[in-house]
C-alpha cells in the first residue's frame, strides 16, 4: 500500500527526472546536488515499493510503473501549487511567467501587468518554445507561458487552458547579403528552393517546427536539418550567422546584427499566440495577466486578421475561425 504522506520534494524529484531522463540535468533544474537527487529517488522507490526508473551507464528510462504514475504525480504537484496560492499571504506567492524571448508578445504582456498591478510579483522565465514551457507548467515549475496552443499534443492541451492574445505576423530572417534581403515585404512564393531553419531538433519548440512544416508543404521550401538546441540570443545569432541560415520567425524579432527581417506576404502569414496556464490555477496574478493581455489585444488590434491571411488548419479549427 502506498504511503499517504509522501514528501512533495520526492514527487518533484521524480517528475524532474522523468521529464529529463537525465539525473544531472534534473538536479540542475531543481538546484540540488546529483547525489541528493539520486537519494531522493531511491527513497521514493523504497517507500512505494516500486522501481520507477531503469538505469544503465548510458541512459535512464521510466519503468512501466513510472509511466503509469507520472500523470498522477503531476496532478498532485499542481494541487500543492494551488493550495500554496490559496493559503499564501495577502500578496500571494510570485507568479512564474515564461515570456519566450525578450521583446515579443509575452514580454509586452508581462511589462503591462507589472505596471498595472505593482503589488503583485511576477518572475520572468525564457523558455525557447511553448512545448518546453508547457511541460514545466504541467510540472508546476512555471505558471504561465505564451505560444501556439494548437501545436501542443492533445495530452498536453488537456491539462491546460488558454486565451488567444495575438496573431503575430511571420517573417524571414535573412543574412544581410542574401539575394532576398531587400527592403519591404517578401512574397511567400519567392522562398521556393530556399532552406529555412525553424527549430527542427529542438524538442522545446516542436510546435514551431510543426507550423513551418505545414507552411512549407507543397511550396518547395525546405526545412533545415535538425540541429542541437540553441540557448540564448547571443548564441542564436552566432550559430545562425555561422551556418548562413535563413530563419522562419516572427517579424517582432528585430535588431539581430547582420540579419534582415522581411515580413511574408501574398499571403500574409500569421502565427497565433495564446496565453497558456495550468487548468485549475487560481491566483490574482493570473487574473491580472489575463486582463492585461485582453486590454493590449483590444487596444492594438492584435487579433485582427488581414483578408486572405494564412493560418494552419489546426489553429483555425481550435480557434473556430
């Protein structure tokens, strides 16, 4: 029989290792020593009388019991977060908000809510994609993120809620000496024969790679081969320039040295951005964020769509467009 009083720390340790399948990376995310994390996993396995992981010198995998119990552990951790928020002081715990990258929609909403609700605390995170952030939300380490909700798996979406915030216009980042790096808009048909980087190989940005595949299909545009995950703006710029890539991105990605931003046209291509949070989350900061996002969307016309604009069918269906 499983004990009723399992330490939540042990549950967080199990969830972290299950997501990373790597003790060193999981320990770094939890800010604990690897040896301490290993002890916690062994203690949990003893308490439950179940092997949760298969370990070899080369890899870590979940056992069948570990896979079965992981969704339940996520639910328990989410309940702990909700309880902490409900029992917290008048100011409540800080809300952890993933904004993706500086300067784009999530950051705009965060800046607005900090101005509108200075009594609340919001802590920024910078995950490279919504798929990675959604896993963190499910595990209770992040509260809110922004991105393409339709690009998440149905399993992930089932535990999340979302609010459409903006249709970001899609553009191409080109090296300034590229033949297509002229001024103004770039007709989509001009990309035929080109190869564009769209995060293939980065599991955290799977929703964006899926968007690119859908857009490129039937247009003779190639998706760049998978490449190891790139972390940080400076590293992204360095790798892109060294590889000589053209990059599918939002037109909001500006100011990259040596790169030119050309919004796509004929048709205008839109990337839907939703605010995403864990289903059942209750927090005054969440209410303030939703209000700030809605106000910005209304004031700036963020949810307006030009006639004939392109969106993936999955997003149209999800948003009932």
